C-alpha cells in the first residue's frame, strides 16, 4: 500500500492519495480542487490509476476536487449514506467496505461535524493482518482538537455536538497504534486548537487531546461551542457548489 499526503497550507486542508500498487487501484480522500493535477501526476508516476474518490462529508471550506477527478479518470465517487448531493455516487453506510486490491476501506459513520460524515478505516492485507492500520478521520477527530459542530447544524449545533461525542467514542475504540490522518491541521477554521502536526495516532489523541477529556456528552457539547472561530469565507457558496458536483467546476 502507498500513502501520499497533500497539504494545502492556505486553508490547512489535508487530502490523501492511497491504495494498492500490486493490483493498480488508487483512491483519493477529501480531494482539494487545487491539487487535482498533482494527484493525477503522482498516480501516473507510480503507475496506477485513481479508481475511487472518497469524501468524508460535503466540504464547507474549499471546493472539492471530486468532480474533476471523476471526470478525468472515471473513478467511482463514494460519500456517506444520506449525503444530499446532486451527482451520481455510491453511498456508504456504516460498516460498508470498498476493496482496492490488498487495501480495504471500511466506512465508520461519525456524524457530528456534519449530519452525514464518515471516517474511513483502512487495512492493508499485505501486512499479514486484518487489523486496521490507519483511519482517515475527516473533520471528526483532529490532531489536538475535534471538528466544530456548527457549520452544518441548520440552527441546532448542540444536537450535532452530542452526535460528535458519540462518534468520537467509536473512533477511540480503535487500537492505540492506528494512525490518524484528518482532513485539517493547524490554521484551519474547522477547529479551535489544532496542532501544526497534521498526523497522529489514536493512542496519542486519547491521552493528549483536551477536547476528549470533557465529562459526559452534555459537558462536551457545550464546551465545544465556546470560542468557535469565524465561519469559512463563502461557506454557503462552497457547500452549494460541492452539493452540485460536476457543476461546481463550471460555476
């Protein structure tokens, strides 16, 4: 399995190219429109096509590169079940799996930052085990923080914050050694105290992430809504464009 991170420093967005070289099946998670040509160039360099594009949720702070990747490669688009988008995609419910050769991807439903949000737990069969190696956590578990619950809340951020508390509990059931690859790092407005280190592990976050140490769902939810940063610039326009899908690249 290969894994290549792509970091967009302007808005502190992280996306990832990963997959199986043995069976020539690559995927991109939470692609940024500015990096589409770079994903394709790296896939060409390693000699394997992009056959899948995963979104953890409908993004609110940047235009997705999913439409351009699908148009360029014919890859399947995967989104959380229930995502209210206007383009063809494969909905992934909790526990659904996608095979990329020796690389296996399991959807873990983690609503809270958004009503429809998946993390993606990845196993590499070439490592001789069915135990997970890493998780793409999207905007749920971040390094040093957790995702804010107000951007997709439709007036009820406390409800989403309580959901996020339960979702984080599910992520913390993963073994301590599982690597955490979130979709944002320090400088993003999608959290409050994100680390400048974009990557971590379940065990390190369990021990050192202060947002995980609130007692109970209600205390966690209320604390999460204190000192939230300003919303992303043009949030509504970005969300609308990302819901349109293919039309987003022609707006």
